C-alpha cells in the first residue's frame, strides 16, 4: 500500500504539479520551436516520452550497477586489484554526466535507425524531431533527477528502485506532452488573432507559457493533500484512562493501544 | 588513488566499445537501401522545402521523381537550372520547361460585388472567412490581403478589393495559394505568355450566382459550345491549361466574347 | 560556404547582432531557470563561458579527425567532460552557489547554444576563431542572462545583489521570482528587442 | 572479423576520447572529492553548536576556540508500519559532558521536501533550536520559515507537549504563531518537529563523554541502534 502511494505521488508530481516545462524549465527549445501544430506537438511529445523511458531505464541500471560506490560491477572489477573493502569504496559518480549523455545520444541514434528501417511513414512524420531530441534538456533532467534519488541519498531505504524511476520518466514525458499540446492548440488559434509585429513567434509563446505556468501553479500542494488523504495517519490524541494520561496511538478496530505518557 | 583512475578509464572504454559496437551493428543491420539517385536528386533540389512543387518537401518530391518518375520541372524555386540537373541525373529530357505562376479565380472588384455588409472585424481574410455573409458570394476573394502578406516576392496586390497577380515577379512558389482561406488561388503552368482563365469560383446555381456578383460564372455553357478548352463541373466552367497553345488563341477569344458575364480573361505577360 | 567570418567578426557577432538568447533563441532552459537572482545568473554565465570556450578549442583542434556520423557523440562527450569539471569546481569552492543552481549546471551539457556553436563554428574553423566565437557568444549569453536577472530580481524582491533598489514600500512582485515570472519577463524582453530592431531597421531604410 | 573492426575502427576517436576523459575526470574527482565532502559535512556540523548551545554560548565557545566533539548515528524508528530514519548528532563539551543532540528530519512541505535540524538538550526535555537545511517553499511566503524570528519560537519548547500552530498572536506555552499567508508551511514544519521529537526522544540517551570514563571512549561507535536504552524516570 505504501509503495503504491509513493508511485502515485511521483506520477502526480512529475506530470502536473512539478511539470517539467512549467516548473523545472527543461525542454523549452522544442516547446517554443515545435508547438505550431497539434499533431507535430503530439508527435514530439510521444517521441520525447519514448526516448525518456529508454534513457531512464539505461541511466538507472548503469547508476545502480556501475556508478555508485559499492555497486556490484565496480566492486567486482576493483576486487582484482585491491582489498575487497577498498573496492567497495570506488566511487564513479563523477562519470555520471558523460555516461548519461553518451547513453542518450546512442539510444536516440539507435531508435532513429530502427524507426527508419521498420516504420518509414512514422519516421517521415517525426523523423526530423529525433536528432532534435538528443539536445533536449528534459531527457537529461529526468536522468539527473533519478540519479539524485539513487546516488545522493544517505539512508539506504530511500533509494529509488526501477519502478519509481520509470514512473518518473513516463509521467514526466506525459507532463511534457500535455504542456506542448496545450501550447500548440493555443498557437493554432493565435493565427487568427492580431499579435503585435514584434511579439510574433517566440515572444508571444513565452508570454502565454508564463500564463500557463501560473495556471499550473494552481496544482501546488495537491501532492501533500493526496499524501495526507492516503496515508493512514494515526490521530495522536490524549485521553485520561483510569487516572493516567495515555497517548492514544492506535484507535483502529476499536482496541485502544496506548503508551504511558511521561 | 591510481586504482580509481584506472577503473574510471576502463569502465568508460568498456561502455564506449559496447555502444559503438551496437551502433555499428545497427548501422549495418538497419541499412535502409536508399536509392542513391534519390539522394542525388535531393542534392540538386534547393532544399527550401517550400512545397511549391505540391509535395510535402524536397525529399518527398525527389522520391516521387525517382520512384514514380514525376515531371522534373515542378520545382518552381529551382527553376530551369535545377530541372536540368535532375533531368541529367534521371537521364530524362527536361520536357518543355513551363513557368509556373499564380492565378486568382475571381474577377470581381468591390464595385461589382453584391450583398456587401460593413465588416468591422479583424482586417484579415482568415478572420473575415469565419464571419457569415461579409459579402453575398461565399466563394470569391475577400480582399483583405492575406496573400499579399504571405508573398515574399511582392508579386500580388489588392486592387479595388480584389487580389491581382503581377506576372513579371510571380515565380509560382504557392505561398499565396496556401494562405488564401477561400482557396481561390491556383498555381498553373503557363504554356504561353498569356493564357485564358475562368476568373471565378462560384459553384452556386445561376440564380444565386447572379444575386451574389455581377460577373460570376453562371455555367451557361456558352464557352464550352465555342471551344473544347473549357469544361463545366458543378456550375462552374474551368479552362484546361495544359492543352492550350497559341493556335487555340482565336477559339479562346471567341469564348471570351460569348461569355455573358465576362468572367473569362487572358492573364499573364503581354496580354493583348 | 561563403568565406568563413574572421575571429573578430565572430567575436563581435556573438555579443549583440547574433545574441544567442535574443536573436538565435538558443539556450532558453538555463536562461529561464537561474535568472531569479543576479548572483546565480552570473555564476551560470561564467560557467557556460568556461565550458563553451574550452569545448570550442578542443573541437577545433580535432576537427579534421571527425567522422560525420559520429560528430554529435564527440561533441556531447567533450562538453560533458568540461561541464563535470565546472560542476566539481563549483561544488568545491562555491558550495552554497552550487546548491542554489542545483541541477542546472549539468544541464549546460544539453544547452543547444554550445552544441550549435561547436557544429557551426568550431568544427569548421581554426582554433583562434573558434575561441573568439566561443567568447563572443558567452559574453552575449551573459549579457542576456544579466538583463533578465536584473529585471526579475528588482521587480521580485526590490533588491539587486543585496542593495535595496526599490523603496521598501514597493510590494514585491513575488511572481517575478517564481517560474511564471521567468516566462513573462523573457517574452516581454524578446518583444522589446524585436521592437527596437524593427525601429532601427526602418530608420536605416 | 571485419564487421567488428570496421565499425570499431570508425569509432576509434570516440573510444580514445571516452577513456581519456574518464581518467581525467577521475583525477579531478580524486583531487576535489574530499573538498566537496568537507563542504557537505561542514554545512551541517557548523550549525550544531549554535543549535545546541544557542548563539551566545556558541560564540563564547568559539572565542576560546574550543569545539564540541560531534558524532552522528542513524536511528531507526518503527511507527505503525512505516520505518523512519533520523540522523542524530550527539554533541559533547570538551570536558566530556553531553551538551545536547541535533536531529536531522525531513518531511513533506507545501511545495516539496523540507529538511530541518532540531536541537534538543541533553536530557531531551527542551528544544534548544531549529534550523532549516533545505526547502522549496514559495519565496516571500513559505520561505519565511528561514527567518530567525520565526524559528526562534521553537526554542525552550518542551519536547513532551505536542506543538500546535495558532494564527494571530495569543501564543501559549506549547503554541507556534503561524506565518501569515503560509499556514501550510508553518504547519508542516511544526508537524515535522513534532514527529521527529516524538520519535527520537526515547533514543537520546548517550553515554557521557570520554572524560569521566565510566564508559570506554565511544570513538568507534558504529551507527545503528545505540546499545543502552535506559528507562527514563
């Protein structure tokens, strides 16, 4: 039950509350550039979500298995050269940025070749976006968030497992798609309005993006509300039970468990 | 300390080897056998993706040329030079290089339009198109100049509420045709300096057409009787530009006289 | 290709005529993210300058060994290395600033500005031009960041780098420091720059 | 085999660069790593004297440049099914007397996680200080929890009572005056303090310092549940 709540919270916050575009400002270049037509925007959104999930999977597994100190692969290799516990101290997190960008670039290239070979119509429709995606900040940002939850965490319990990493990637991509499709819809209507000459193109898109960001700010606090609603938090209330002040810790299924108060 | 340097270098090397191996393998395995001719044709095309040739972009046009050998001279921007280049690549003769120009299928200045209402909205054809009965004719030119704004060769102007093409400068890139909300501008090949055109697109019955405009085509078949250049389809006559040539000039002149509402004109350069 | 612009031309172009943010609309992600204060904006500008110049120099050194289809991978690798160096140096010597900038330092890697400069200039021209181009673009980027950060910080908190600019009775526009403020400020400034440009064009015509 | 060396041959530049950069970065990490580590630890350790002793005593201590000996341990608390982790820093005066403890706790704030350092006195009766390590509350509103005045309210609050948040003045013994316009942030900080204090108060007993060597020096104490759990009177 607790795991499901965490997954739901991550999904909610990645897609709507801390939306990648409106809260974290990643992926603005396609947001300004590609959001002219709704189909193009939707195609771009799907491509980004797809590549983001692959990148998240690869970066999670490489971080857990190679990069963090005490990771199985690095201790195994280091085991040959030094004493075992020194091997456990080998810390390769400094390589994380190169490794992530390398995996992203290679996976985008691989996906592009694969789609070109087996789905030519699909390739023609969003082929032009694929190279653009490599330099898309949203994908690297997703990998960095996953890394900060895997490598930068002191107590072992809070390390993210693969399920949470993939949820972040999928719903982050979903949030990205929502934002870019909304903007594409607005910009299509914009063709008919009288936009002042200096504001045409990117300037008006950014101003509208600002207004959309204010709208999305309305969602802040939703996750803390959902968390409160879903976690069965015990009501710590006090009662006097035969002369002694008892903190009622658990009043579920009406047997009063109490702990003697100091 | 040395160990961590060695491990870092080694793991990067291993990762690089794995990824470049996968990419190399994918490069071989997923080799899409793109016909080298297509790449050559793409190379010859200007690559502006302007859509003047009527295809989605240069690569589409190139594929069309190579696979179902479409005419090589459709690229308006590239003009004769690029058509010649592609012809050499394809080993096909260029065929008569036909200059492409825009034609506005409406010849009603404001004075001859009926049922005009005072339109106070946004002075753009795209917006006026959304509003009902700005003028009685729901097919004809609105005259707010979206095409003028779209054209970057300054080859089309609004004269007395009607879009007029300047055939000296028009290269037929199709920007105006794309932007006209009523789609009454078409890009046609001019076999002669001047060709006859039915400058109307009103598809209503004769009675409504007359109520909408003084010189609308009422599909009275006068032109079709006189010359086989013209055909009637859903209450509107249309000239077949491809098989017009200088010899058929008298035929066309006769049709112009016969036409009761005078909506057939000669357009192009040196209109006598 | 037309003759390659010289080092000085590249340098001057980078600052105003081809300003990366206002003219080419590159590198918008960090521009919006870190400009809620002047100090983070300047630190980001300096780190981008460092990475941009080093990457340009290295790429132009190895430009004739580049294979066309592996070009992007080599660019990203070099840029990623220099960004990691910058990130570690910042974390070591300006720890507080590295905490405020947080994830946006590594995001310099995918900053379209740097990869674009590598592609357009560094992989084609010699070292000096590449370095000059990098410096010019970096100064242009810094100017753009400073302009946005100034507007946002003054309107948002009434202070600039610690000095009180607006009178204390100024109600702080908190939205300016929040994410939406970044969008609106950049949008309006972009409009302003276009407007000034049109005016200058008409004046020249 | 030809396939292998042909595409690897093409990519020799990538391989060379990858290894070169990998080793270079490892070198830089080796040089800068400890400095960064020191920064991280310093950031929390520097706060402990102020939290435990209060500004004036800490300043006085700093003048005659004595330092507290500080050790950190992780306390695991099981509460209705959820296990929570707290890092607790115990501080000893140079002459060995336990002077207080600092609990590092985090919880859900209005916008995102809030990380706090809660100072508690040696006996675990009074809260001696509060410091906000990390927060992403709305600047200008929620971010006011950083202000010294508001944080000061937690000083001298008893750990036994459950602190509650009150709006608009009239602050009794165990009440905290909420920041106007940021009740959710104030509530979440107070909630985190309450749950941290309630969870950790029973695990605060730490043997006295090395001086009155009743217990051998506690240098090599591994983090984890501390051994003695004296039943408090």
